[in-house]
């Protein structure tokens, strides 16, 4: 539908989470893992692409990823506001020719991220503390594409957020997770299952500031897109 925010959910177990709770604008969620369908770029006012357990170039197992990278490339070229979360950020980097590397800067759990000097001037990070708590769940990480501006970094993963052009952002961290999502992800394998209660406790201690950051990022993105 024209003039709407479109959200791509790549994985049945990686939902929009609290983004939906904070949304007060018309939006539609697409599930290409079911049927491969993606929105027409001409119908997109702004696009959010979520994470997933797959890799950004794992087309053999997930054929829709090639079409999704093409859509992201088209959206970025058309200067349609874009925010990619974890896999969504990696897909933006890959769509624009940068590498996405496995098992390089892995992070799991609630960890701090620091905004760079360029990030302090960035519209998406307006009102976000210079150091803030995030939830991380990634084995892959992105290189910066040509022209990409690094906006945030962490001790373990120096590429936490970048911008390309004026209105396309890639995030490595997860602003959308809830306690239930974390429990679901921890249950994926035995090693993280054993860490579940510790991860939940760490997340709960940061819940208030985490929630404020998540709401502010979404507010800023929708304002940039002219949707609020």
C-alpha cells in the first residue's frame, strides 16, 4: 500500500517485537520466508528489514534473499528511508558491495555501544545517549560499503551502525527484542539455553534505558520518513 511503512520479517522466529508496540502509523509486515513476496518499491514510504538466522548471502537456502538485496539497493538509490536491523544491516552492506563476514566479531547478550563523532550529528541517533545498552545476537558482521559513515561501535564489534547517503541505515544491534524473543532465541541450541536466565537478568537490568533507546530510534526514523 502506497505511503506506508513496510517491514520485512525474514525469519518466523525473528519478529518485529516492540517495534509494533511503538508504532502509531499505518504499516504492513511482509513474510518472504513463506512465499518470497516483497513489496513494490513504488509503494514504500519507508522500509525496515529485520534480522534472521540466515546469512546475508545465503541465497541457496533462502532464494528470496537475492530479490531482497535488489529491493534494498533500489530503495537506497531512490533515497527511500531504510533501516536494517542485524541481518537487515548486513543486507544493506551486501547490497552495496561490502563484505559480510562470519565468526569475526560475534556478540551475544546485553552489551554497550558507543556513538562515534559522526553518529552524534546523525539524525537517526538524535537524542540517544553517547553510550547506550543494546541487545546483541550475531555471528556475522558487516564491512562498511563505499561511502558508508560509521555511526556506532562496541569493544567487541567496531561496526555497530552506519549510514549510506542521507536516509539509509544499517544497525548490527537489536532495538526490537523483548524478553520472550530472547527466550526463544536462547532455546535455539543447548549452549545458549544454559545462559537464558543470565541473559534475561542482564536484559532486565537495562530494560528501561533499552526501551527508551528503541522508542527514540523508531521515532527518529519515522520523523525522517515524514510518517509522523
